[in-house]
């Protein structure tokens, strides 16, 4: 899986639950919330003041393992 800023958080989590800590790191502790699962990575990063490119890089490194 290749993650982009347009990737839906719920899709990323469904592919690998072990990605949850990356979202927790950015302060997103509401991963079970339906609206959070439907957000894009870019939308969530904007709300939490996080660089989406940094999170996307971490997630893609995780999936490359």
C-alpha cells in the first residue's frame, strides 16, 4: 500500500492496525470515531497542526518493511 495525503485514515488502519501509534503520536486519539476514520490524512494533519508529508513518509516506511 502506498499512502498519500489523500488516503483515508480508516483505510490505512484497516490495512494495518499497527499504524495506529503514528496517529496517536500526532495527537489523534479519536481513531474509533466515525468522522476521524473518514478523514484524509491531510485533513487530520491540518486540524492537529502536523506536517502531512512527515506522517505520510512515516506510514510509507512502515508499509515498506
